[in-house]
C-alpha cells in the first residue's frame, strides 16, 4: 500500500501534490489536518497571547470576516482532495472548523463536519479506529493543550491554569480510552495532528510566544511506548520534515503541504518498505 501523507494545507494544495495524489504512486491519502488559511488569526493570537482575546481587540465584525475567509479557503482544499477520486482519511488540526472546538462558535460561519458529508471521498477518522485492507489506522486530531502549557503554565490566573489542566487530563483520558477500547493489531498507523513530546516539536519561529520550547503532547509518547505503532504520521510543526524513531515507532512529519511538501510511505505486509519525502 502506498500512502500519501499530507497536512498543514493552510488554504493551499499545490498542483504538484495533486498530480502525485492522482498518480500510481498513491493508493490512499492520510491527512493530519489544518485545511484553512488562518495565518492572520494566528498572528493576532501570537500578538495577544496573554490577556485580551484577539477577536475582542479587532472587533466581532472583523473577526467574523477573517473566520469566513479562512473557512472558505479550507473548504476549497477539501473539495480539491475529494476530486482526486481516491479515499482521503483525515483528522482535524487545531485550525479547522470542527463542531466541538474550544473556540467561540459565534464567530464560525459553519463546520467542516457538515460539509464533508457531501464529499464522498473524504473520510473523517478523528478519534476512532478504521481498517484499510489489513491495516489498522487510529486517528486523533483537533486542538490539544500541549504538555509545555501544563509543565510551565502560560496562564497567569490560577483559575485558568486549573481549567487548562482539567481539559488536558480529559483529553489524555479520552486518548487512553480510545486505545483500550479499540486495541489495534500489530503494525498499525497512528494519525495525529500534534507531535509527541520531544519529537519534531521545538518551536523555531521567532515570532511565536513559544519560541525555543517543546510543544508536543506527552500522552502520545505513552501510547507509542505501550502500543508501538508501525508509524505515526503527524504535522502542526511547519519547521520540520523528516522521520525519527521513538522506541519501535517511526515518527513521520511530511512537512507543510502549503509549501509543496509531503511524504509517500510504502507499506508491505505491515512493514515499511520505503519512505520518500517530497520537498
């Protein structure tokens, strides 16, 4: 099986990646999410990291416009993926417009959950297990509070710290439950948006408030240690493209597809035959 691993679209799906997706070099697509271009929102979030919310600063009307522009750009990407006529199995990234987001829903023009019902080749596998031929794939996307937020609290108020810790622990419990209820077979694929802690997770963007810090999710390390997936496909960190070993698992960050990056992973008999990075 040849897997095209892509993520971090941010409103773009370059033609060269579309050609690869349509070619004989791809059987299925696994995507780690982040479909819309929300860079303007991200910059505002970085600027007003602690204190007022970004949408409070610029006003609801302008905020809704930015959200609508982002929503439309991501929907266009999803439609392009659907047009390839190969199954694309996806999880949500932290920037996506999914139904149970922590972001203020009054700003949202809609939810991708509803839109992909009309896209027959897009299969949402977020926080569930599926079987593709003989290969188990477990997906776990959406926003998570990264471990660094807990180790060194970014919230000044104790009440907010406790709220974030409670949310972190809830996500961790749900992740462990997902695996205990859906024990994967040997040689399975773990598809996420965020990285494990300490792997492809050190922030290199100097404009980020988390510059120089690790922003992986440590509960993923626990899953890798206990269940040993064959590969883990992740994204989120645009600074990286490549592979690393964590225990018996090969961690793959295909790079941000918005800049024409991707990975083709060939698996035969539940073993990795080849990994090719598109740069």
